[in-house]
C-alpha cells in the first residue's frame, strides 16, 4: 500500500514538473523600439498629438515629431510569416491589427499560433490616423522552439527616411561601431539572412594621432538584441575589398541560416590581398576558398540568385578584368573577362535574358588611385553569364557622342570624353504598367574634366528603349556632391510609380582625405516614372532626392563623415548605412 | 526573466522528487512491524513509550504483560499509514502548489507585442 501511495505522489510531482515547463515556455514577446527624432524638435511623444487649437508652427512640429512616436489613434499592424526551410520563401501566417489608445505605451497579445521548428519573420507597420505608414521594421530568421521563451526587439525606422539606430528614445548615443568619429574609409558591410549585419575592416583614421591604420576588426549588429558584438578578426588587416553574401549550401545539402560572407581581395597596407575568404557567422570562422588570383583593391561584388560575382579590381600596376563567380558551395572560380580591366567602376544587375544572368559595368579607372579613366567605347560593358562561363561585350550608349569609338574622340579632340569613376549604382525595377522594367541609377563619383578630376555634379540614369534595341542615358543635376558614395535599393510600395534607393554620400572631395570633417549626409533617391510621349519610350523618368525629416539630410549629432561608408539592404528591403561611430536604418515603404 | 523563474521552479521540483525518492528507503513513522514476541501481528509498543496506556488493569504475570499491552493498545488513527500518507499528500500538494505559484510566472504571458514612447 505504501508503494502505491508513493507512486501516486511521484506522479503528482511529475505532473507539477511538466506543468511548470508547459506554462513558462513558448512565449514570444516583441518589443517595438522607436527611433530618436531630429534634435531640433523638443516636443515629447506624450504631447505630439495635434490638437485643433494648436498654432500652425506647433502643428507642423508635432506632425514631424509624430512620425517618431506611436500615438493615440495610430494602428500597429503585425504581420507574421514563416517557413520550414530557410532556403524557401516565407509564407504568410497571420496578421494582427492593434489600435493604439494612448500616447504613452501599450501591450497586447497576438495570436498564439507559432509552430515549433519553423523560421519566423515579423514585420510591423505603424500607420497614422490618415492611414499613412510612418514607422516600419522587421525581424527575420528566428527559429521558433516551443521549449524556449523569446524576448526580441524590433527596431522601427521612419518609412522612407533615415534614423540613427538607438537603444531607446532616451538613449540617443545609439549602437556604436569600432569606426571612430573621424574620416575613416574602406569598410564593407553585408546584411545576413537572419537579419544581422556583418561589417569589417577599413582604413581607420585617428584624428588625435593624425594617423591611419588598416583594421582587421569585424563586428555583427543584431537589432533583435540591439547589440553590436565583436566577432573573429579578419585573417589580416584589410581595406577597399569587396563583400557579398552567398546562400551557402553545405556538402550535406543543408542551407545556412545566415549565408556566408564572401570577402574578396582588398588592400593590406603596402600590398594587395589575392585571397577570397568565406566568413561563416554560425561558426565565427574564415575559410580560404583557395582560389588563386592576382592581388587587387576596389573589385566590385554583386549578389545575384544567392551567388556572388566579383568583377575587376586594380593594383598599382594592373587593371584586372577577371569575372569571378562564388557559387553556393563557396567555390570561387574565374568564369570570364571584361573587355577592359578596371576598378572604381560599378556593376548592376540587368534583367536575365533566356535565363542568362546579365550585369551592366559602368566606368571606372585603370589605376587604384583613381586616375586613368576608362572612356570611349569601353566605358560600358554588359556581362552575360551562361552557367560557368561569362562573356562581356561593350555597349554603346546613345547620347554619349564621344563614346562611340576611340577614333571619333581623336577626330574631335575638344570633346570631353564621357568618364565616371567611384560612383555607385543600383538597379530599380517597376511593376508592370507602372514604369520601365528596369533602370540603372548611377550617383556621385568623379569625372575627368579637361585633365582635372571633379566630383560629378549629376545623377545618371541608364536604360534601354522599349524594345531593348538601344541604350540611352539621362542626366539630372544634383544639389549634393558625393565623391565615394554607396547606393542600395529599398522597397517601394506595390504598384508604385516611384522606386527608391538609399545613398550614403560620403566625402565631397576627390581626395579621400581623412581630415575631411563634413557631416554625415544620407539621401533617399526617388526615381519616378510617368507615361512618356517620346517615341520608343513608354515612360519619362524624373530623379530627385527626398527631403529628410532631419534638416539638410544630415545627422547633426554626427559631424564627421565616413568618407565612403557602406550601405547594405536586407531581405525585407530595409537599408543600413554606416557613418562614423553610428549606424542608420532606412525603412522601406513595404515588406 | 521567464526562463530564470522556470529554471528555479524546475530545480525546486527536482529537489522535492529527490527527497521523495530518498524517502522510499526510509520506513514510515508508523510502519507495522512484526511483534517482538510470538504473540502474532499487531503493534508491539514497548513499555516506556509515550503511547503506553492501560485501562481496567488486571494483574497479570510479567511475561504476559507485553502481549497484553499490544492487545489493549490499538494504534491511534494519527499513526496509521493511511492517515500519514493522506496528510503527507495534502501537505506536499499544498507546498508544491505554493512553491509553484510563488516561483512560476504570474501567468503564461503568451505572445505579446509591447511599445513605449519615452519622453525626450
């Protein structure tokens, strides 16, 4: 009888143990983190609601401020997506719309339907009373297990504008990187598949010692933890390299949750790296791909279909024409050559034709110091990739009269050869009937003006006519000068006439002088399509830079510029811009 | 925080289970024992124990006294196995429930979205 009693007691205790586990796990808490508004607005969120008896000035200030707050009458829409296989697209799971009823804070449940052993993506949009999306942000690649509790942050940025990434609205200092408050250069950044951001290397300037040293530091930004973590150093100090992300698939066919970062070439100091490394964020380790190439700086990387293409690069004596592909297994191999070796050029994705990947290569120089421009008929090339082979062909662009042939330039020596180097480019695509299928936007850089290098005063847009039979370009004047810019697309709304890209302007001087102390300027470039009347062109294009809520599009609390700060965009169409010390987020207009 | 409390609760419960398992090797307080003499089954309380009691005393021989006492002395209800087991179960259930509610999360928090506008 005693044994029976004790057995019952044992069952009872076991029940308690099990119930403890059940009750305290599988919970998922999402903390919405808000950005700091421009410092010239002193109104608090609690008083940011516009009232009828406000003065016009107060109304305007409150409207600005309200973009950075979650206020009474706003709606928070939480969209949940999941996938069992990280290599597959996420599918929609559920949506929760939360009505905000005060100006202070709130907490509400969302449907408890997360399934274990699946990857989740959460996306939040905050709309105001007029249903305009003002704040948005997301987190992805979160593997849900029922036995754990989750407490994550979801940082919201102002849609279509930049904000400094901060721990909270009262902590304006934000997440800090290893890049000091002075003119540094040469760092590269890549958004991982799980939403974290890897950045590494660069030429770091110390304005106290007036000294420059090349870094091997690498860090990871995790917005779900609002943290910056130092990871394993690069194999050696490196700057002016290229970086991209492959959707790594191991020999066991398992797809990496993070992808692997391809770190290619770069300057080591007095010499150039001839290595291509893969960084594995899961193992925090670097693997030499073993590929043998010439050392170089300023190669360009482009990610297409989960593979990385590395194009060109220069050393002191060589302008290299290699087209290198790093496939999903991490194998790096040369697949072709450009017609002209180059560096400080741009490479942009073009729509594939017959399944063949295509890229547009524009401009650049033959020397790593940014001299000896590539002009004439070799200014632009189109790379076509067919499996593991690539060919590159020069392309004539109508309107660049002196670009047709070298002979034509010789015949007209007074003509200024069309030249552009150190610019940044990206491809913008429109939904059907809303704009051209694509344009290549090229911003900033410098050009050759009668033997003198000057910062480009124009923004260029390259595209084909409707039937694709010829290339044209369009130049628009810019109010800003960006000698070493970075450019990356952000998401636009579906069926929008406009497409957007984020421009991290960098220095306005051709010389990458670390003592340049300009402020950090960030621009959202808008390319707007409108029905056109020109024969062969269904759409006219207008390019402009949107005005930021920050005065003059700069962070007044960061008065030293990152000379060529990187920008990277994650899978959710959010861009991250690196300035000196701080990181900035630009939310897309939709997921 | 939740996981810390859950871990603490687990440890407390595990400790209770260990104590319980140890108790399997110990006799219950009022475990029945075979009588010391040959008088058969029954509680064989020895002289001098607190529970010794005799009523309607009839003089007997000394060697008959223990057997007589065993016969006269019925085990009190509070020393029975059933009573102690029941009380123990109730007490343990009470303690366990108390520990559970003191250390566990106030309630399963479920899936929650929270936000706060901090004053600037």
